[in-house]
């Protein structure tokens, strides 16, 4: 019992110390996993064997493939064309940015959607849109797209759940994320309605930085090929999932990426820099430590939370609230990698539906990212055009983030986990 408690305490301590010291959590966690495992009598081969190679293949393959689409300019040109369709519809602009941010976030890295922040906040300023509405549109779009089967939040969540023996359809996770974030976008429209129409500015003739380009760069052959490759990857993933065949997104991404790299070697070389090695190390280190916790029986201790008739739901609320609170200040990907395996006892001992609990936990971890203490929220505040509006943005985003810490678990556990238990 003492060893298990010490191992859990060290697990939490590494998170805190690494965050305070600004040290890479994944590297520190892997070292701690090796030390704790050896002290607990776990063979080194078993410790290293817990390193999640399958998830790492997913992360590397997907970020490389979409790195090519970014480096050869395909994503930028597609965004330019999409924004032209809503050029004269002020009220539709936040929805457009929700969709565009979601699509970009679905292409490997959720934080990639932040490229829309400076464009969206500039558009909001020009069109008289409350910057909070635009910020929430971008933030919810990023959260929704991040849970696509081709993006990091989705990969880490369903990949970790699958490794832990919890059946979770990646398309179901994606659908839940989209649904919740659409509800939040609708609430944002009610709270921060569009104020007015277009504001004429001296630079009004040059729309390139405002989200509605006056001159659209033409699509070259490589852009068309890349666009078809992206559609092909998404189509294969969806078809295989619908046919109950588990799609290996990492292998598929490597295949499509290899073809594009052979066609355009320069983009392939540039895309190597887009591989998110930081996240690869982060997820690998955390999951390796969680593997040690499982081997020494520390994870089983959490099953005591689900011992009573009402305890499972309470425990589900607690773990979802913890995920949201910590994620508001730390890495969402890291929290997902850490807490998804720790939710296993709630599923095994509490008769909770695994897919519903993991979906609730994952979305709760993401919807708080718009807090100004996180990368997403900070970027949205920083790109607000009017400097005088930034204090208001900081205050409102802080309230929003803290509200999601409380409201998210209540809504998702009550609206997803409880109904799933009744089925």
C-alpha cells in the first residue's frame, strides 16, 4: 500500500514541479517512471515496454502528413477561398471561423487552429463583432476539431482508452466534442450578439489580413493533389470506422505523406520540422509512468472510489472537474494521457459506461482551454485588436474558463454518462 501511495504522490509531484520549473513534463516523467519502477521491483524491460509505440506512430504520421499540407501552402489557400463565401454576412462570420478553426485543428495539431486567431480578431474589429464572440468561436472550433481521429486530442484519448481496454469509437468521441462545442457557440451568440456592420478603415481595399482576401492566390497542381490526399485520408478513416474496422490513422498518414513527399520533396523536408516531437515525448513519458502505476497496483486503489451505489457518479464528477481545472493551467494533451488510464477503475468497479466517461473527461479537459492562463486563451487576448478591450477579454475569459470547470462535468456527466448507464 505504501509503495502505491508514494508512486501516485510522485506522479502528481512531477506534474507540479515540471510546470513550476518549466521543464518538459514528458522527459521528467519518463525518468521518474524508470526510477519508481526499479525501486518497486519492476524489470526495466517491462518499464520500457510500456512506452506507447502505437500512439507515437499516430502522432508522428499525422503531424508529418498535415505538415506537408501546411508547408506547401494548401491550407492557407483553402482558408482564403472559404472566407470569401461569408464576406458580406457579418452574423455568419463567427460560425465561419468556428468551422475553419475546427478544420485546421483536425489536421494534426489542435493548436494549429490558432493561426485563425489574428485573422478572426481583426475581422471582429472591422465588422463590429464583440471580440468575446469571435474568441469563443475560435476556441470552441479548436476544441471540436482537436478531437477528430486525425488530431492530437482525439488520437491521445481513443488511443489511450484502447490501450487500456476501453472500447471507444473515435467518431463517437468526435461527434460528442462537436455537439458540446456547438452548444457553447450557440450560448456565445446569445451572450455576445453581433453589434453592427462593417467599419470602413483606411486599409479597406486590402483584405488579405482581414479574412476576406481581395486577391486569392491560385491553386497549383500540388495544392489540388494535397487537397485530394487530405480528403482521401479522411474518407478512408470514416469508411473503415463505419465498417467496424479499426483504422490505423498513423500508418495511413505515413502512406499519404510518403506519396506527397515523393511528389514534392521540398515540402516533405520542410514538413519534418512540423512533427510535434514535444507532444510525442510528453505522451510517451506520461503513459510509461501510468504503466508503472498499473504494474505495481496503484491504479487499482482508485477503484475504492466506486465502491458505493452513488460513489461512481460522484467519482466521475470529481475526475472530470480535476481534468478541467488542471487543464485550464497546463497541457490538455498531458492531462488526457494521465487521466484516461486512471479512469479505468471507475469503469471496472463502478459499472460506468467506459465510452461515455472517457468522452466526458476528454471534453471537460478541452473546453477550459480558452482560459487566459492557457496557450489558447492567451493567444486570443494577445491578438485582440483594441488594446483597451484586452482587460475585459482577460476578465471574461477567466470567468468563462472557471465556469466550464464546474459546468462542464455537470452537463457532460449528467447528459452523457447517466443516460448511457440507463441503456
